[in-house]
C-alpha cells in the first residue's frame, strides 16, 4: 500500500515546510512518509488529511480500496 501524501500535497500547492507548519509534524518526518521510509501513525494521517482538506482514505493507494 502506498501513502499518497506527496501527490496530495503537490495538488494543493503546498511545500513540505508549509505542510509541516500546518500539521506540527517535522519536515524530515513528512519527507520520510512521502518517500516510504516510514509509515505514518493514525494521528499523523489525521493531521495530514486535515491540513490537506481531504479524507484519510484519499491518502492511500491500494488494490483493495
């Protein structure tokens, strides 16, 4: 399963710094989430979805969706 935070962030025209400020998640953590190096927690996903004005489910790409 892929997390689509990069795609959603770019679609909203936000930089990593801007998303970091909105979510209170460090830029480095967001970058690791976007590159798939770490999986976000549910709390982080909620913050990202809220900041991007989208549903959490929109941040996932899965064949089972």
